C-alpha cells in the first residue's frame, strides 16, 4: 500500500509518496518529471552500495538515462567543498535547467543536492528519495536546503521545494539501529509539538516503529509527513508556525556544538535530549505541567534515546558556554533568546524574550556547570 500526502504550495505543490517498493516503481512515478529522459542520481557511498542499483534499474527501465554521482558519506560532505564538487560534476554532465536531479540518501545528500539544484544554472528541479528515517519524516519535505560552514550548520542555503518525494519504507531495513533512533526523535517531535493523540499512539507503538515493524512505520512516517506538510503549506519560509518544528533544537544545537557536530552526539540524539530539556524548562517556568514533562521524557527514553546530557563526554558543560551557543543559533533575534517551549504535550509554542537568568538557573538545575 502507498500513502500519498500533498504539500500544497500553489504552483510548487508536490506529493510525498510513502510505502514499500517505491524505488522499484520509481521509473513509472517519476517519468513525467523527467521529460528529457535523463537524470543524475546524487547519493553517498553507503547508500550507493545498497540502493543505487535498484533505483537506476527502475529509471532505466522507464527509458531514462542515469548518471550516478557518488559522494563521501557524512556531514562533512554538506560543505562548500562538497557543493563545489557536486556542482562541477553536474556541469560536466552538461545537465540543463530543464533537467531534474534525484537525491538518494539521508538528510546530508538531500540538503546538499537540493541546494545544488537551487543554484545550478539559477535553479533546476530535484526529486527527493530519502533513505534515512530522519530524511523521510523531516528533511526531504518542506524545501529547506543548505550546507554547513566553519561558522555553523545550515548557514548557507535556500528554500527550494522538490518536485516529488518518494519515501520507500523498505530501504529503512538497511539503516543502522542508531540512525533509526535518530529519526525517531524527529517522529516523536511531531506528537510533542502538535498532536497529543499521535503522541499517545507513539507511547504504545514507539518500539515497533524503531524496530521497523511495517504497519507501525507506515503510520509513523505518514502522520509525521502529514504534519510537516500542513505546517509548511501554512508557513513555507518560517515566518511563524514552522518554527515549532525546531522543538528541542536550540538546546540540542548547543550540545552538538559542545560535542563537535560529529558521531559523539548525532543530530537526532541531540534533539532527543533537547526536547526533554525543553519540556523540563517549560515545567520549571510554570508553563507546562510537570507530569507532561515526565511523560515526554519517558517516551523519548523508551526509544533508547538519552534525555539528559549527563552521559556526554566532558559533562558538565558550563551553562554560560551553552548559552553562548544558543545565542549564536539563528533563532536568536537581536540578542533575545527565542525558544520553542510547551504548554502541554501536543501544544508547543514560540517563546521570545526568554530571560537569560532563568535559562542559566534551569541549566544549572539540570546539571550544567
Ligand atoms: P545522513 O544523511 O548523514 O545519513 C545518516 C547515515 O545513514 C549516513 O552514514 C548514510 O550513509 C546512512 N544511510 C542513509 N540511508 C541509509 C540506508 N537506507 N541504509 C543504510 N545506511 C543509510 O544523516 P541524516 O540523519 O539522514 O540527516 C541529517 C542531516 O539532515 C543533517 O545535515 C541535518 O542538518 C539535516 N536536516 C535537514 C532538515 C531540513 O529540513 N532540510 C531537517 C532535519 C535535518
Ligand atoms: N526541520 C525544520 C524545518 O523543516 O523547518
């Protein structure tokens, strides 16, 4: 069975197809988006070895000529060098503005290939074929594309919507368990920020989602994508409600900055701790009932994700260093700190002008130095 979720953006609307076997059927589904019968698949070495042949075969079967561009795996590929390399390889293939490229991979490949598509000859189409759970539920939908620079993550980029997204649930069978947990952090985020009934369902079914049980996975991915599509359709450029998707990200970002944005603490793991901190902070401010913070923490922990920074190397980190990282985050406006906090499970809210003193007191009560 395939579920289709529409992202309604007037002339730039597109569909997200979710289900098993979508890569095998990609040729038929994507044919109309590739009228010039040629494309380049952009992927990383790990995903290429596992899934590029199936996608290539499906496209070729539909009469589409495929060039494969394989990049090194990992966040470092989402860089100026990675962008220059990819752009040069696209130019060498002599692709035109009327062509579309296919991003086959996790969020790194989707963000990089999407940004390259946004600027290649002033803009070409791209199609997302996300292969990590995180990419299926979050990064492949909504058109945020970016690279990192030495000054920070995702600082150079563009809003550039894909023409289609194919989330093939079968590819998740090869995803390492740690990456499944990282993606699950973004799944639970949707329940916590805006859908208490989905959160209740995740409390009961989270372990089945993380272990890849097909029906549970389908519901979790489809509901996540529905929520993201609805929010993006309402607020494409993050003037308001889209910021709620950053629940847990300000705390998480500070912890990622302390641990070096690498394998020590992956983005999804940082978001897991960050969401638990956001709920604890909300409870400490009297915004949210303490029992909701406890439930949020329990559900995050049930998926095997950490809810405190205590186990991270070098902890305790100085509260003032964490605050400095938060102030550098692009959500800081004019020196005031903006947080996504919660009034309850399923009811997140943007809070501007958070007092640094209250934040410092919370971080210290949470174990920071
Ligand atoms: P990733 O792309 O690095 O993928 C994680 C790892 O899993 C990689 O080593 C990759 O090779 C491997 N992998 C992917 N699919 C696989 C599969 N099916 N089988 C086996 N291995 C597989 O990272 P990610 O977690 O997918 O994405 C993180 C990135 O996404 C970050 O750069 C983050 O900034 C970005 N992001 C973007 C948005 C957005 O809205 N654009 C949202 C969230 C995150
Ligand atoms: N991942 C946050 C957003 O897409 O807005």
